[in-house]
């Protein structure tokens, strides 16, 4: 299984990725986690990432693509993987196609967890309360949701045209969403 997970903040990507990773015994690859690891280890790449983060800029496609390319060259992805947080642009999606073609590892599916804005915000607020984090203000959450909608649309359209996009109602319970994903993946196994 080679899966990309999409969804707005609060859609439950992390929860579902963890469950899918355990079910199929494949790694969950989060670009955010990779960035944090490089920042924590203060690698050369971490210093570059930090410059962009401090200036409030997005990390350029070239750097993100290079990080993902390196990660996908490791042995633990031979059986498959779950990508979370990548690709975020059509350019990144095209680069991923090239990387996977060279590795002879075609994508199985692109799963979009569709969640209404109100539900996503409610989930984020609950999570913030549980974790003792109240840094997610309502206007910030609304902006992040709108940003996701705008930026992900071209990428989702790209995968829809390729026949890889599977839309899942992410507003259901964790178990129902998981079962819907499994059912969809069984239908598209490659």
C-alpha cells in the first residue's frame, strides 16, 4: 500500500495514519515530523528549514522534495508507506510521481478525509483542551482551514484526474472512518 493522506487540520489524519501504519505494517511518513527531527538534531538541512520558519515563509519545494526523496529511498518503505503533509503543491505531486516511477512504486490511492469546518474546529478545540494547548485561536483555525481548502484543491484535482483520489467522510467516528478507508483501499488494491 502506497497511500497519501489529505485532510484539513482536525480531520484526523494522524489518528488514521497510525492505525493504517499498524494494519499494513508500513511507515507513516510526516514531512512535519521530518522537519522537526532535522531542527532538533540541528542538521544543515535543519538550519535551512529554521531560516524559512523564522521568517514565516514556507519551506521551498526543492527542499521538501529532496527530504521526501531521501526518506522514500530507505528500506522500510519497500512494502509501502503513508505520506502525510506531502505533496502540498502540484509541483511536489509531479516530483513525487517521478520519484515513485524511478523506484517502481506506483501510488495505491490518495485518501481525502472530508470534514466540515465546524467539525474540524470543534475537534481542534477538544484536542487543545486535552493537551493543555490553547494557542489555536478561532481566527487562526479558520484561516488554516481556508488555506488548506485553497491550497489543496489543485493537488486533489491533479490526483482526481489520475483516478487515484478517494473521498472519505471524515466527520464520522474514528472507527467508521477507518473502516471506510480500509474498504476503499480493498477496492483499489494495486
